[in-house]
C-alpha cells in the first residue's frame, strides 16, 4: 500500500518564521522528515503551513520543490491574496488553504472563508480548518459557503465529536492525525468518522508535532489499522487524501 502523509510540517531555518504567541519551533528540514519516516512507507504527503510561519509561503514552495510532485502544499494566506498569486502557488504545488482558528491567528474569519471560496472556484482548492470541534456547531453556517473542507487532528475534542460527525455527514474530511493533542477516545472517534463516511479520514504523522503533548509514534498508524475495516484503512492511508488534493489515485 502506498501511504500518503496527509499532514506534516517542514520548518526550514533558511526562511523567517515570525512565531506565534512567542513560540518558534526548532528546525525540521526535508532531510529530517525523510529520516523520520524512512521505514514507514510514505510515498507522498501534504506539507501544511503552521501558525508560526506567518502568511509568507516561500518556505512552503521551497519544501515542495525539494520533496517533489507526490507532495502538495497547504498554504496560510492573507485575505487580500490575489488570483495571480493563488495561481502561482498552485503551479508550485499548493493545493489547499488553511485557516488556523485554534492558535488564534485569524482576525477576520469570514473574509478568509471568502478567500477559500475564491480559491475553490479558481483552482478547486479545499479549505482546511484547525479548530476545536466544540466550535463547529456555531461555525457551521459560516463554513457553509466552502464547497470542500477538512478538519485537523480529529477535531481535538470528545465533546465536539457530534458536531464533527454532523459536518462529516455533509461531506467534510477529517485528518486522522495529532492523536496526542486532544481528549478523544481515538479508536472510537476513528470508527465513528469512517462509519459516517468511508471517504472522510486522511491519515498522517503531524511531524514534527510542534507543541503536541504527545508526539507522533508509528504505533499511531497501527491504531488506525486496528480501529477500521481493511477497506476503511486502505482509504484512510492514501486514497482519500489523494482524492481530496486532486492527485492520481495510485500516487506518483
């Protein structure tokens, strides 16, 4: 099975990282990432811009250039991003917009939703939300204009799981990542999401797991396999994410 890492970060010290609330992570280069996953079977992935990197995306473009065409980027952008800049990012391999509500980096959520809608109409980009799922019920009407969305790290919250599942029922995807970040019964949440929509789960490492109380462990991938049916597992490990990001089903 060709695994796709649906959520990873590259922190390249050659580029400025403004930080978030005083937090600046240690470097984690493409070489570091390759070493960490060398024996895990990943053949592609999604490089996600973190809150600490601000809205400049030169670091993301550089990472994609080094990683190659089986990897895509998820950009964090200002609301006034032009169509021409979106096209330039798309040409560089970026395939989604990220809105980070959890780390408090969003000043105008509705304007970012409109940017996501514009990127979807222009380039078929989905929008990824880093948000505590307890907020989803209230946010649902404001998210509705976005044709395709995903939620990071299983939505983080056991209390918010019903709202997450309601969104999954409407077509949202969910990152099966960051198991040490929330208070969920991870196995039960994985089963609930996959049973609601087998196309929803997208597994990944979240490396280097910045600010996570518990970092990724390869056993997390075993937990996914043990929690799901073989067909659900195969979809979560590759097909769902490749479909979400518009990549060939078998990878490159």
